[in-house]
């Protein structure tokens, strides 16, 4: 059991690449933390510095109470699972799993029987007892990945580190292994740091999710917080499928209340935003709307005098350009008269067709307003703390 702390960790590679830029994070004991972001954002480098496979440029990494900057990987009491499994090809599954225990047999005071017991217990936990005598080349991708996980957990390390462990598996297996890893992590109650580029994987696995871009932590928070209150436009667009729709426009006043001018009319913003938006009046901003905040049918409560309901829905005229069925739901791609592109996700039974012009309803209580630019701050979520910084300092 251990917590892990990164304080202002930076890493420059030769040639002027700053792979990791002042990252501060605190991972709680038994926590499952996921680092996610597009390729090249610095997540693997961060993980490899925690593992000791990459030297720390500047800053401090602690595992438990110990600063580990200068501690070699084998003495950090961590176990890492890689995308490419990294199994020893000439050894059986049994030997692959027993290997690290044998190396440290004396140190851990283990008998041969102890090692055998640990290997068999771990194999049972992962449902790979029948594979113990096989070599890696006689295993499927999913089985190899299980063995790689087995090899990591058999040692009962303080911290698990996963580097894109599921990327080589097909989609169905990936989802199966994902739930298995989560169940296992809960059962073993071991602090876990997991790297992926897949936002869905991040959201389903993490107790907290760290979204990175260009070596910088953009937000660190529980998955729902990231989804509902993204700190900036980058996080908002990276998380969620289909992506949030962004409409450039201007904050205006309508009947003394804030509204967002989208070019062919203005959408009333909910009252709770009034104060937060007061200093942005008449400024170019970006409105963000999640696909599930759109509805085609008039939402219940709309038009009733109850302000908390009726007024939070805004109507917008659109033309449907594409309908993508997804079984129980469907995605509808829309264009406004001012040529803004939007995407909504609605119930499959809602009747809409390509080419149709209609008015859609937008739940403005769930709208976001961002400053312009790729990293534009979400001013409607601004007084929420950035979990990363709040915890680490
Ligand atoms: P991610 O895991 O998010 O895809 P990485 O941590 O692998 O990102 O890489 C972060 C940045 O550092 C990238 O720009 C990458 O090209 C660069 N980088 C990674 N490893 C090296 C290396 N050994 N030498 C030079 N640059 C590197």
C-alpha cells in the first residue's frame, strides 16, 4: 500500500522537447488514477519516470514516504504492465510468473512451495490455470495480456503501473479486459496509475482522471466532474463521444438576462450563470453543448411558468445533415442558419430524417461558456478547483 506524489516534475528530451511540464499530482493509497491525452502529450514519460525507467529532469517523485528520484526501478516496489506484454518468449507462463519472485527469493524469504502457491493463486484469480505450461507464442493476445498482468500482481507490489495495456487487443476483448482490470484493482486494493489515449477507457477505469496536453496537466478530477465541468475547451472536446459542439458567438443581454448570440438568434443562458458571465458581456466567447443536451421533442416542463424548468431550454432552428443510428440511440448532425455545425444524441425512436429543418431544444442548464482558443477556460466551471493542483500542494 502506498501513495504516490509528483511535485513539479519536468522532463526535457534532447532537441528541446519538453515532454512533461511541471506536473504535480498526488495519487492516494489504493486509488486508480488514469493519465489520458492524445499521443505525445507526455503520459508515458510521466509513468516511466515513476517506474524509474526514465530519469527525472527536475522535481520530486515520492512513493510512500520515500523520494525515489535516484532509486533504481527494481527497488521501487512497483510492477509495470506494458502494451507489448514483454513476456520472456522462451519461458512457460508458469516461469514467466515465477521469475521475479525467484530473483528475490532470499530477500523475500520465500520457499519454492511459497512461490508455487503464489503463482497458482494468481493464475486462478486470472483464470489462466490451464495455460501455465504454455509458452507465450502459443497464447492469444488476450491470454498474453492476462499473463502480463499476472506477472505484475504475483509480486504484490506497492504500486501497479499500466502503459496502454489493452491497445493491442480487439475492441470486444478490450472492454472485457477493462472490467477485469478494474475488478482486480478493487480486489487487490493496490494503488494504480494507468496510461491510455482512449478517453472512454479512462472514464470507465479511473477513480480520478488526469487529462494531459503538451506535457501539461489540464485537469485532474473524478470522471463525472471532468465530463460535467471540463476545465477548458481542450478537456471538453477530448472527453465524450461524439464530441461537445462548440459555437462561436457573443454574450449579450436579453431582458437584462445573459444570452448567447449564435448568429441567427440568441439562446437564453440560465440565471445561475449571470454572475459568472457579468464580466464577459459583449465578448466573443464559445458556447459548448454536449450531444445529450439536445432534444428534438419538446422536453417535459417546457413552456410551464416554472422557471427552473421551462426557461433552461432554448430553441434553435437547424437542418439535419446526417443521422447515424446506434441501436438504442442515434446521433444527429445539424447545421444552423448561421452555418454552425452541431451534433446531438437522441433516442432511436425520435423521428428525424436527413434534410429535415426543425427546431431543437437545448438544455442550457448544462451549457458551457469558454474563452476563445483551444485552451479557452470554461468560465461557467471556473470556481471549481483544479483537483490536481488542489491536492498536490
Ligand atoms: P505519450 O505517452 O503521451 O504518447 P510520450 O511521453 O511518449 O507521450 O512523449 C512525450 C513527448 O516526448 C513526445 O513529443 C515525444 O516525441 C517525446 N519523446 C518521448 N520519448 C523520447 C525520447 N526518448 N527522446 C526524445 N523525445 C522523446
